[in-house]
C-alpha cells in the first residue's frame, strides 16, 4: 500500500493523468449517496460520474481520500445523513448555514480524524449524542443557532484538543457539566442564548488559561460572579449579560488586563464598582446598562484610557456626571439615558471626540453648554426629558457631522438659533415640549438633509415657512403652538412628506386642490385650527393616507365621496365641523378603517347599511397610526332611519356612539355580536321596542347609554351578567316592571340611572351589594315600599349622589342613612316617608344637597343636620315638622319656600317668635313640667358626679408608689390656679405647663372646652387626621376662638410620655406652625389647645375646593417649605418622611390620599409621584396652576428633594439639616 501511494505521487509529479473509475471508489459512492439524501440534490449538479470526485463542489482530497467537505451556505435541505460517517478520512466537515434538520446521527463519532465540525445555523434538533466525546482530535466544534435541547453531554469534556466550542442559540438546559474543566486548550467558548441555569460556570473553566473569548450571555445563570474570573488572564471578550446574576463585581476583575469588550447588561449587579476596574487599560467597550447600580458613576472609570464605548443606560444612577470621564480620551459613545443624574454637564467632556452622546430622561440641569460645538464628530445628541434651561446655543451648529438632535421636554426658552443648521448633516430635530418662542421663518432653510422636524408643544408663532417644501422632510410635526396663516401650497407638492401634523394652532384659510399632489402622505393632522371651506375632492388621490384628522375646524359642505378612494385610511376624524349632507356609502368600503369620527356636524340621512368592509380587519399593518382604535362616532348629528343590522359585523368596534340623532326603530340585537364593544351610546334618539336581552352577552361592555328614547318593556335580567359594566343609563324611556335583582351582581357599576320611567315594585335589597356605586338615580318612577333593607350595610357603600324622588316609597327614613359618609347629594322629595328626620343624618359631613320635601315627616329639625358645614341646599317643605327652626348653619339662611307647609314650625326665618306662639293656657303647666325636668336632671348630675368622684379616688389609691412619685414630678410644672370640672379639684389636673408658652395661659375648665365645642359636636369639626379630630371652640367668657385637637385614644400614650412630648412641642415657635397654647390630660382623654387660624390651613389654600381663594403662588409655597425646613421641626427619619409628603403637596397641589389615586397608579400621592418619576414623567406631576417657564426648574428641584426624603429605607433619608441645605441651595441658585 505504501508502495502504491509512492508510485501514485510520483506519477502525479510527472503530470501523468490517472483515470479513476468513480464506481469503484467508496468515497465517491458515499458522496453520491449523501447527495441523493437531500431534498434538493440538484444544487450539487457537479457531483456526477463524469468528473473525478476530488474536483466536485466543496470536496477536497488528500492522497485520493476525501479530506474536507465544505458546503456552507448552499441552501441544502434534508436530514443529516449517516453517509457522512463513512468518509472516515475527513478532517473538516462544514455544513453550516443550510437547512439540515433532525438530530446529529451518533455514527458521526466514526470520523476519528475530524478536527473541525461546523454544523451551525441549521435546523438541527434533539439532544447532542454523547458519542461526540469520541472525536478526540476535534479542535473546533460549532453547533450554534440550531434547535438542540436537553443537557450538554459531559462527554464533551474528553475533547482535550478543543480550541473553539460554539453551542450558542439553542435550547440547552441544566447546569454546565463540571467535566468540561478538561477543556484546558479552549480559546473561544460561546454558550449564549440557551436555557442554561445554575451558577456561572467560571470555576469550570478556571484552568482554561488560553481562553480569549467567553460568551455566557442570555441564559438563566444565577448567583454572583466568582473571584476565579481573575484566572482567565488572556480574556479579550467577556459577555455575561442577560442573566439574573447579582451582587458586586469582584475585585479580581481587575486582573483581566487584556480585556477589550466587557458586556454585562440586564443583570442585577449592584454598586460600588471595584476600584480595580481602573486596571483594565485595554478595555474599549463597557456595557453595564439595565443593572440596579443605585449609585453615582464611579470616578475609577476615568482611568480607562482605551475606552471607546460606555453604556450605563437604566442603571439607577444618581449624582452628577463625573468630570473624570473627560480623561477617557478615546471615548466616542457615552450612553447615560434613563437614570437620575443631576447637576450640569462637566466641561471636561468638551475635549472628547464624541460620536454619540445620550443622557435622556435624567434630571440634568443648567444651560446647554456652548462647548458642545467642539464635538465636530458627534452624530447623535440625545438630551430629552431633563431640566436644561436657557436658550439653545448657536454653537451646536458647529457639529458638522450631527445627524440627530433631541432636546425635547426641557425648560428651554427663547428662539431657535438660525445657526443650528450650520450642522448641515442634520436629519432629525426634536425640540418638543419646551418654551421656545418666536418665528421659524429663517431658522431651517440651510437644513438641506432634514427628514424629521418635531416642534410640538412650544410657543412658536408666525406662519409656516414655504421653504419647508424644499427640504426633504418626511415628518413635520408642529402641533400645539401658535402658528397662524395658511398652509403653504407648495408643501403639498413635496415628494418626501409622509406625516404633517399641525393641530392645535391658529391656522386659517382653505385646503387647496393641490392637497391631492401629496402622493406619499400617510398622516395628516390639522385638528383644532380655524380652517374653513369645503374638503377638496382631490383628497381622494392620497391612496397612502392612513390618518386624516380635521376635527374642530369650520369646514362646511358635504363629505366628499372621494375620501372612499383613500384605501389605506385607518383613522378618519371630521368631527366638530359644519359638515352637512349624507355619509357617503363609499366609506364603508375602506378595508383598513378602524376609527371613524363624524360627530358634532349637521349630517343627515341614514347610516350606511350595505355590506361593509370597514371595522373588520383584526390585524392592522401599523396600529401605531390609529388614533382611537375601534371608535365609531356619529353622535350629535341629524341622522335618521334605522340602526343597520350590518353594524353587528363590524367586529373591531370598541366605542359605538350614535347618540343625539333622529334615529328610529328597534335596537338591533346584532349589536351584541360586537365582542370588543366597551361603550354603546344610543341615547337622545327616538328608538322604540325593548332593550335586547342579548346585550347580556356583551361581557366587555363598560358603558351602556340608552336614555332619552321611547324604549318600553321590562329591563332584561341578563344585564346583570355584564360584569365589566361601569355606567348604565336608561333614563327617560317608558320602561316598566321591576328593577332586576341581578343588578346586585354588577360589582363594578358606579352609576345607575333608571329615572323618568314607569318602573314599579320595591328597590331590590341586592343593590346594597353594588359597593362601587357612586350615583343612584331612580326618580320619577312608580317605585314603592320601604328602603331600610337597602341601607342595612350602608357602611360599605361609597355612594355620593342618590335621587329617589317622586316615587311611592314609605316607612321611616332608616338611621343607617347616616352611615353613607361619602354622600353629597340626597333627594327624597315627593314620596310617602314618615317618622322623624334621623338624627344620624347629621353625621354626613360631605352632604351638600338634601331635599326631603313633600313627604309625611314629623318631629323637630335636628340641630346636627343644620350644622353640616358643606350643606348649601336644604328643603324641608310640605311635611309635618314642628318646633323651632335651628338658627345654626344652613338653617340660619333658609328661605320660606323651603319650609312652607310645616304649620307647627316657628322661628325668625318664618317671621314669628317661637315664644310668642307657645303662649296659651298650657304655658304655665309647661313651665312647671320644664322645671321638674330641670330639677330631676340636676339631681341625676349630682349623683353622677358623686359616683365619679368616688371611682376616681379608688383608682388613685390603687396606683403604685412609683406612679404617685411620677405624678408629683409632673404636677410641679402645673399651674395651681386652673379651674376643673365642677367646682372641686380633680386628682388628675389639666397639666398645662406655663413655663414653656409665650402667650398668657388661658384659664380654662374642661367644661369651657365642652361648652366651646358644643360637647365636641361634629358641626364644629374643622379638620381630621390620623392622630385625631380638630374642633373649633368659641370661648364665650374669654371672647376668644381656639382650635382643640381631641387625640385618638389609639394614638395616645402614657401621661409621662404625653407631657414630655408637649414640653417639646410647646417650645417650637415658627411663623408657619400653629402655636400650641396648652394641653389637657384627663383620664384617657388627651386634648391640645392651638391658636385658631382665621385664614384657614395650608390644605385649604392648596386645594381651594370652593374656588373662592387666590391660587397659592409658587414663591409662597417655596417660602413655606424652606422656612418649615429651617425651623428644624422634623428631627427623626419619620418626620423627614412627613416633610417629604408636605413638599409633594406644595409641588403637586394634591392631597396625600383620596379618590384621585387609583391602586394601579400607586394608591396615594407618594405612590403616584414615584410611578411618574420612574416613567420619566416627573414634569407631569407639577401643579399646572403655578407651573410656567420660570417655576418649572425650581419645582422639579424641590420634587427631587421630596423624593429623597421619601426614600423607602429610613437609613437613606437625609437629616433635616441636610434637607434645609438642599432647599437653601435651590433658593440661592
């Protein structure tokens, strides 16, 4: 054999051509069998018997045997045949980049000479055969981007010669086997994009010291990065991002001095970064984005002299950008977006050769630096959503390579500099959401490459320049400015313009016929302007148009049928104009239309009823262009005729609004087929027939409005199945029968209006289960019976408005009405209620309107009812009430019509004195009776006082000696000249310390306080909080008004602690804090006596619920904040938190809790603000009543201080002294 090979080589060297018969060559036969196993063997047409197999495509031979099979990216398709295993002379097998599928045959292990196996980028699947471990000569194994599953075979650890192992892009699971530690010659390892778990397998490969590239990214590895990472000293590329690993970077990372690329995004790495990171002198790319570093940017990064790319996006960074980054002289890309960075941009960055700089959604402030003009290589400058102020520096125009400039949502003012377009490479400019002013007449003509210009929500004026038509603009968005004049005609001739949005301006004039020339226009938004005239028929030429919004202008005439030729329309909004005529049938043929708004016009005729194509395409090409997905709004027109059955086929309709037209006939049951329907409004028409019972199947329905029609019949029980229903309005119809018991299942219903119908029977008690109900309106029906069962669990109801008037309800008004603490409006007039007005109605502190007229009520008018502080309307007429009309509260100013018909009422309001009316034969007997009552009451009082006195003495005797000693110490501070309840001395004094108070001490008895607050009557409540209720007290003898806080017993403590706290509070004196005049401790009762603030509280001025006060300006609010901080009142971490809440109140104008805050939005003020800040929407929480260009920056800075004060961990909150310094710095700046 050796002799034969020698002779063959010799013949070859002598250029002797040897004719080989392929039929007799086993390799050739194997290759032909492999070809026939393919599904597309024709791709290997050169493989045939007429040519020597060593010259076939992809085949190389050595000594007549197939040595290499190189068929990558040939589009070959089929199972990986076992025939390749017969080519036992193979050293290289490369079938990568094809469409081979199925498992790797175990027989491949026969290729014992194989050094390189490349099967990546196919569709191979199944588990890897363990027999691969037999290929001990392998130096390269590439199986990436397939669909392999299962665990990585431990047998791969036998491949001691392996240098490259690529298993990426598969679905391998489990831990990396420890046996792979035998791969000591590995240079490249890629296991990325699998489902591997367990700890990072760094320790497995700690002996692979030749490893230069390690990619473990996009798996499910956990734990920390082990210190053994420092063993891999030859690493140049390290990718371990997209894993749930956590903890700190180990200091050993600094040993990787050869490292060039370090990618660690989307993990849970925390700070601080080790100082040793500065040893990575070769590092060019560092990505730590999407990690909760929660710290400042490490100054050590400034030592990375080779660094070119630094990505710290979404890393929860705070503090300022360190000037040390300016030492990274090779830094070209700096990504700092979506953090909480503050301060100004350091000038040290000016000398860098920056190509891309992004710091969006931070809190960076100060003017935009003019030194940015030195960045002549910069291509992208993204600084949106920060606190930059001042004017845009003209020097940015020196950035000759700048392509993208985003400065939106800052506090920039002044005009846009015309020099900006000296940066002629600019393609995108976004200045949205600033306070820029002036004209753009001469600003952008030199921007010859500009494709996107967004100037939304500024204060720009003047006309839209004609030169914009000469710029290759694809998007021009000028919404919400003060532009005037007409749209330039030549703008419509642009062959580039795809989006034109100039809504919310003051444009006038007409749409010209030239609009039809805008051939590529996809989005045209001109709403809320002063455009007029007819809509030109040439608009039908815009076949690419997806959105057309002309809402709120003065267009007249008819809707051109040619709009039906705009076959790409998804949104058509022509609402709030003066359009007339009929709705063109052609609109129904628009196959992609999913938003149709024609409301508030003068359209007539019928709703198109032919088979339609609109609102039926469930998959849209670009839903981002649709303004209101599923809106079908023809409301407020003069449409007549029937509601077409065909509307039931418009399956993507979400809101169907046909209200306030002239529609007749029955409601089609086919509307129940609209499975996405959330709002159905057919009110204000002349519809007849019954409410379709099929509506009970519309499970997504949230609003059902059928009021003001001529509907009859009973209300279907099936409506109780509408579990998503929030509002149901059936008012002003001819509905009869009873209210369905099933309505009690509508747990989410907030408003139920069944008024002005012919309903009978009783109110079902199941309605009490509707605990979300806010408004209940059943007036003007034929309802009857008692209502006490309805309110048996009134404590759970949050109802605010209830009208049961003009029915036939009877029985007594239930005392439980007094539990409806949210009630503001209650109308019960025109019924047959009897009995007395419940005293508990006086508990309804929010009640503003009460009408119980035209009933059969008797007895006296409760004082508590009249004293409700929010009550502005009270009607008690046409009843049988007796006695004097109280003179307090709203009753003091009642008019006669609200009391008429109660013949036994008396008082000044009615024009005669009750004492005069009471004179008669029985006057003396009544006087004797009254005297008897008084004498009896006095006797009882003496018994009670005597009993109480003895009880107190017994309790005192039972106290320990230590308590008695403590009391003597406390009493040594007590004024002994105070008066106590009754004329005797109590053993527990009022304990008011004279020494600590500036003002003269009031000599009060507890009786004075009880008298001044009318026994703590609710009508005297002026405030309520977590620690107690505050009452207004009028001290008759002292001719003084004070505020008395009655502390909640659950919030009080022992006498010693209470007195100690009062000594501290009494020493606090500040203009913005209410002075504490004294305090009282009597048994379990703890009372605080404060100075009464005539002008009201901070809450009153901030909220201004009545609208009677001036808006509390921002300078006053800031003054309160900084002076309160200066007082040092808040000393503990808890008080710092409370101060943070006060800051939020000042900045937002909102109260800490209340119905404004939904659970999904944080549930309260703090949660709402934190969610908004996290989303980068901090400016949205600022109080709009005081927000302007001058106050925005300072308000955002105070908001930042508030957020720090409200840190979840008390240890992270500043001291009050630090807070004061923060505020003072804001003031000084």
